[in-house]
C-alpha cells in the first residue's frame, strides 16, 4: 500500500473482522506504545487531532455520536475490585504544585448553581430533620469534637499537662468557650478549624477576643490552625509556648523534651 493512501470502508471492515479477538504480544504492544509516543511528540500533532475531532463533531454526517446525557440518572457505584484498582493506581502519586494550583483554580471558577439553589431554597421539615440527624451522628462518633480538636487534645494529653476542655469564662455580659485551658500557666489554646477564622473579618474578631480575654482574665491565647495541627511542628510549638509560660509539667514529665 502506498504511503498516504487510505483504505476503503469495505477493506476496513474486512481488516476489523479478521483482527477481531486477536491479542497482541508484549513485543507488539511495546512497538505500538513507542509509535504512539513518537506521534504525540510531533509538532502540532495535538492541535491537528483536536481540529479533526471538532470538525467531526460539527459534521452531522460524520457518524460521531455524542454520549447520551445522564442528567437525572444515578451513576452505578464502583465495585470493590474497581475501587481497589483505582487506589493501587493512585498510590504514591504526588501532584506537583502547578497541578494543585490548576485544580484549585478550576474548582473556584466552576459554577455551582445547584449548590447555590440548595442553600437559598427553603428547607422542608423532612430535609431539616435529615441535616440534624447527620450532625447528631457525627457528634456522637467524635463526642462533639472535630478531628482537629481531638488531635489537639491528644497532643496536650501526651505532653502530661493537666488541662480543661471547653472551659467557660465570663466576658462582660456574655460567656465564651475556650477549646483548651491550661490552669497551671493560665494559657488558652484555640483550634481554628473553620474557614471563617481565616477571613479578614474572622482574624480581626479573633484578635479582639484574645485581647479582651488577656485584659480581663490575664489568659494568653495561642491559636492552632487546621493545616498546622496535623503536622509534627505543632508539638514543638506547644512545648515552646508551655515552657515560656513556666509550665513545669511538660518539662519534668514529658519524655520527648
């Protein structure tokens, strides 16, 4: 066959029928992979392929059919074997900073009209009950604490420091809750897990609250973020703060110091 010439439709059908059920050897697969790789490395290859696909989509007689819409239909859940394959394929795979930035930008720019509609749509009594039951189940599992707050409590407990959880103090005409209070060194440790703590308004509000607590009760506040609490440096930071405040328990009882 001459280079550049094309098979007729009849010839293609004959070749397909002949090769049906035929399996390639490992050597043939390697040759095909190498040929495809070299093809994709050619200049303007991707652009040519994209232009060809777009032209085929635009032509109603091309025979290229669109995938049927699945709107309103539930997707069939993955089987355990399929989930195991996906996990094995993604295991050890680290995304680059550039890829993470692209994913983050794509998610931020992606419109979510269904979510906005759900947020502003009046909730029925049944819907409110489902939301309340979901929150109740989550609180029963963790004892009312988030995962970050549980980890923070466990770290301070491992440091052999006596502390109080959810300590209530009076501030003017209101009462506020301290996530962790260490009485021996008059220190409060707050876990800022919610996104509202990272907004400019949230930062100003938290700062004002810390100043009021220090002014009225003399309690210094240390804030631990969601990203920091799951790292090893949070332990060193807490040890440093407790030593600075003169907490002897962490110095004498903790084997890691």
